[in-house]
C-alpha cells in the first residue's frame, strides 16, 4: 500500500508540472488551476494510503515473551499462516492498486475532458470573433455600396435637372425667336396693308418720275391725265413696287 501511495503522490506532482507547462504554452491560467486541483486531490489520496500503510505496520510487542511452547509451533502451521497472510496481503494490495489506478485513470480522464472543454471554448470564442469581424466587414461594405448608390442617384438627378433646364432654355429661345419672327411678319403685313390702303385711297393720284419725266398711276384702265387730281414725285422702282403702271397718255 505504501508503494501505491507513493505512486499517487508522484502522479500528482507530474500532473502539477504538466499543468504549469500547458498554462505557459497556451497562456491560459485555467490549465494551471485545474491541474493544481487534480494534483492536490491525488496528493491527499496518496498520503492517506501511505499513512494507512504505516498505521498497519507491525508494532513492537509490549507483551512478555510467550512461553517456549508457543514459540515452538510446528513449521507446517507457520507456513500455512504465512501463506494465508501473504495471500491476503497480495489481494489487498492488488485491490488497492486497482483502486489507485482507477483513481488515476479517472483523474486523467477528467483532466483530458477539462482540456478538451477549454479548447472547445477557445475555438468557439475564436469563431465568434471571426463571425463578428465578418459581420463588421459586411456592414461596412453595405454602407459603402449604399453611399455609392446614393451618390450615383444624386449625380443622375443633377444631370437630368441640367438637361431639363437646357431643354427649357432651348424651348424658350425657340419661342422667343418664333415670337420675334411673328412680330416682324405681322409688322411687315401691317406695312403692306397700310401701303395697300394708301394706294386704294389714291387710285387717281399721278406719280412723277424725275429721272425720266414720265408719269405713273395705279389705275390700270387709265383714261388719261385729266382724271388725276394730284402729282407726287417718286422713283420708278418705288412706283412699280406699289403696282403703278405707266400712264396711257405718256
């Protein structure tokens, strides 16, 4: 039993060293805490087994020596007793060893599960951080696309407004030119009408051409100069443009 206790104590020291190494390697103090708890449990178990063995050790007899008759017990009886005691001790030792090994296996399994759980938690944390970074990047990209779309829409709206303003300006210029042309046309028509009215009012008027000395008047069925009541001086081109012809008496 003493050997088993010693084995458990040594195992606790080994677990503690392993926990220190893993804690430094992974920079995670949880490895050291778990290993310290497990190592402490194993150390207590080992020390208890060692104390039990020491308590069961043969004590110095305080009784007086037995009689010569008890000392001279037959060799055969002694061998039987020793064999039985040896068998009992071996069974007890085997049971205690099996129990210690079971405790060690249980402790090792607990340490393994704890390590796996911590590794899984670390991986889950890293995955959560990765997903968070991806979400942040996706949101930034979405905002960028929305900003670009808004800028494109604003540019298109501005361009459409400029085109509409240009179209309105062109239409206004066209209307203005058309209005001016119409006004000129109306003015020319008014002048023509005024000249025609003046011509109608002066059908008997005779026009004198100073270059040639000839006379012209509007009436196409000219009866001679006797029907004229006035004479005005003008050029031949002016007279012809107003529809006057050469007087029949010329």
